[in-house]
């Protein structure tokens, strides 16, 4: 026979009980004090330049001339000047071509292809190919630009190879400069996409492919029905990162073509540099930079819609 004292639950203490979870970890002034130096650095080195750029975009600030001695507020004049400038629209179209060809198509397709091939290749071959691809990625942009300039130039390696096999030669830096710099960006940036997709493929369970093979699904069907849906978050994330990186490419194009000939490879970063530093119009150049930022933000929103709902939370 047991006593009721042993079965009864212990009485709860009077008064409010301690709360756990989010409310228990509420940020207090004492806890926030160690974060103050980091917050000041973020304000000084990130928020400060952003606010100053917003200010410059609506002024006639210049390095030399009238805008250098006295800066005045011009409202939306810099943006309307950009929308009525044919060179701006030429740079915008070339930026979109450069981004789609070299990032959305080139780097993503090549990265996925290399990741799929390396998944089944011998370990030594995988190490060799990965090392070569990553070596191109870690090269300084200036060095990569000079190397690819010598490859595509009139007397460069490409024409030497074409002449050796009996094909007609051409100087792509003059005949198709935007394609030359696009191929250069693919060569340099594919390593990032390959690493992203290799990591995503390594997380796919092997028994999924085995079950699909037993059901009679071929390689193309397995890729379309299994690989792509499972890699959808990685594809969307990689597209976003490569697009944002490619939109801001400057050094590679500047070294290879300088935006020429006749502005045929002048993307928005080079147009912005020309207006701000060659012509000295800092306000107008900053306005173009903000328009480029808006393009990147719009592309990010599009890619975010590709993510599954559970990845957005």
C-alpha cells in the first residue's frame, strides 16, 4: 500500500515562474554592450557610405568643374539623364548579355556538367580537374585579364591553335569583344558553381538513383526528375550569387578591352567608372551605380521565387 505523499506532485512555488525560450534570451542593454563596437563599425563602414552614395546620386557633385566647387541638389536629374543617354542603354544591354551568357548560362551549365562528371570520375582525375578549375578561380583578376587578353588577341594562343588545324583566324577582342569577355568570365568563375553543385550532389542519397534505375529511368530522366528537383535550392542560390558577382565585374573587362572598341564591351560598371572618374561626374556615376544595384536586387527577387517554400523560412 503506497502513501498519497509519494504519488502527489510537488507544489508549485508561488509567484511568476521563470520563462525559457526566446523571452528568456531577450536582448538587454547589458548583453548588447559587447556588440556596440561591431555596430559602430557597421554604421561607419557600411551604412555611412550607403547613405553618402544616396546623397551623391541626387547632386551634381564632381571631381572638377562647377560641381567640385559648389555641390547642389539636382533631384532626379541624374536618373533622367541616364535614361535619355544612348550610351547608358548600350551599356545596360551589354551588361545583360554579359550576365546571361557568362553567369546564368555559362558558369551554371559548366559548373553542373563538371560536378556531374567529377562525381563518377576516378579520384586522380577529379583531383587534377578540380585543381585546374580552382586555379583559374583564385588567380587575381588583373592576372587573369592579361592571360585571357593574350589568348584572344590577334597573335594570341587561340589564333595559333586555329591556324595549326587549318581554321580561319580572327581577333575576337575586336570582332566580338562582349563574347570574348564572356568566355573569359566563364573560364574564371566556373569553379564556384562546380563546388556548389558538387556539395549539393554529395548530399543526394544514392538509393534514390538506384530505385530510379530499377524502374527503368535513364540518365536524362534521372537528371530531370531527381537531380534538378533535389538541387533546386542550390541552383537558385548559385544563380543569385553568380549573377550578382557578374553584374559587378570590372577589372577583367577593363584589362581585356577597356570597354571598346567603340563601346562594344562597355558594361555598366565601366560606364559608371568612365562617368565618375574619367569625366569627373561623381553624382551621375553614383546614380548609375544605384541603378545597377536595383538591377541586382530585382534579379535576387526573381531567384528567391525559385526556392522551395521551406527554404524561404
